[in-house]
C-alpha cells in the first residue's frame, strides 16, 4: 500500500487537471514546495513554468486573431 504522502500527491495532481491554467500553475508551484525529494520538486516547477509559457503564447495567439478578425470584419469606410 502506498504511503499517505504519495496518495495525497497523486490525488492533488489528478484533481488539478480540471483547474484553469493560471490556478494550476500556482498550485503546482505550491505543491512543489511540499514534494519529498528535490528532484521531483524541480521537475514540477519546470513543468509549471512550461505550462505558464504555453498559456502566454496561446493567449497571445488568441489576441492576434481577435484583433485581426475585428479589423477584417469591419465595414469599409466611405
């Protein structure tokens, strides 16, 4: 049987999959500080930062298309 800490970590990681990205990043960083070994903690922080960067790139891409769509859909001025 798994120890309590391992069960809790698995449970939290599974539940975090349903959280919005911003909240996941924040909670992954918090969880990293509770990890029993430094290697796992560093890996979790690295994944957290990668997720943050991917989300920023996605938001930028969405912003680009929103601005472009707004501009292209506007009616020509006389």
